[in-house]
């Protein structure tokens, strides 16, 4: 029994059995210009040219032309929307995503900085990458996010106008760099720290990946719970401080668990002891390190947010910290006069 794939009116890929196609033609879900594909074909083609018998009773009239300026959000054969972008700033960066009519970008709740007119946004359960997913599947996905402290909602930003380009901008909540990733160039999948994801083109699947190794589970810290991004469009992740990109070719790299940002497929990730007992307890590098082996790309950050927060709190007078000389004697006098 032949299975066909088609792009619905929102350009989302769906699949049906050949015997079910006639009912979809009658309902208007599939028309003569709907792009279809089946195993053995090269490219997507209009349904009327491949299965003309489906439209024998519908007359020869063609549907009205698409209004001027309206563009599809997904190219035939592609899973994710194609979005352009520009990154502004140095240490407190913003990524500005450019949307054509019908295009959508998804983002973590609270990441939006500003949007232009015609850009609408809506909080939804999940990333929307699987429109046919049932309610139980959605509940399972958001349940995992809730267990890891993530918001159960993601915000979808869409260009709802009929022409022109509109922009939506997103920023991370602490200093660092935004890393743009063309998912098609990293084999369609990347694993990153759970707080690294910022935004991505619609169609990107964002899921939680629990590390199943015993060492990583007990001692991985930030590296225990990871996020997995899947798709073929643009995705943007955020890292603290300076970002280092390392390409491993069958090599091994050992890093602080908090300094790991992301890695591609082909990289084996585990947590191992930092060294001998003396180094572990007095070296200041922690008891365990993340060990990365294999062939692929690794992104590292110089300043994990947890490390920065610890330093700030340890030096905050209101939290029991002490001054480090800023303001000298005058600073102490200022506190006596009226400072909190």
C-alpha cells in the first residue's frame, strides 16, 4: 500500500495512504497545486501532474493565484522555516531574526527583546515541530521540561502580515555570546546545556536529554541534564564569557562540567574523576571533569553563569561578603552616612 507525503496549507509535512487522498481532495485539504512526494521520486511535485485522476471530477479550473507578496515558510523538502538573522553587540548580544510572511521562530519564555508590527506571538506547550503529536505526547514532553526547572511553555513568534519583512529580537539574561548554528551543517542534531537554548526556526525540535551514565548522573552537575536540538534550520544558543570552538578528530578533551556548552553527534560524553585525591580536594578544579571523546565539534564557555553568580554573591556585602577596596575609606564613610 503506497504512502504519500504532502505539504498542507501551512506548509507542514504530513503523510497518508494513497487510498485516503481522494477524501482530502474533496475536503479541499489537497488541491491541484499541493506539493506531494513518495518514495522513489527526486523532488516534490504538484499533485495534479502525478495523480490527475484525483481531480477528474473537480473541473479544469485552476485555483486563484496566491496574493502578491505571500511567501511560504518552509521550502519543499525542508523541515524548518528559513530565517535570516543578524547579531548585534559584543558581550551583551542580541540576535535579530528576520521573518517573511508566514515564517515563525520559537523561543524560550522571556527571551524576547522586541518585535516589529505584524509579528504576533503566542505561548504554546512545546515547540510545534510535530503537528500530529497527540495530547499525551505533549504532556510527556512538557513534563520533562517541568522536572528540569524549565518553563513548560515556549513562545511562537510569527509574521502574520501579507508582505514585507519583519523582525523579532532575542537576548540572553547574562553576559556572553550568542552562537548561531545552521543545523543542516551539524547533521541535524546538537546536544547542549539545558540553559543554553535561546531561539530557533520553527520546525526545530527541542527536547530534554537525561544523561544515562552513572558518573554523569551523580557528579555531572550542570552536565547531567542536557537539551537536544533537532532540525535543518537556524538555531541560536547562548554561552557565558568567551566561546571557544574545538574540532576533535578522535581526540579526548577534559573540561569543567560547567564550561561545556554544546557538542555534535560523534562526541561521547562522560564524567570522570579529576585526578588523584590531592588534586581533587585541593586543586580547586572540582572533584570531577567532563570527558569528551570522538570526532565532532565542541563549544566551550569561559564563564558559566553559576560560577559568575557564586563570585558575585560571595563578594556582596548584603550576603555576608566583604569589600575589596572599591571606594577605599570614602566607601566606608558613604555606608555610615546613608548607604544600605
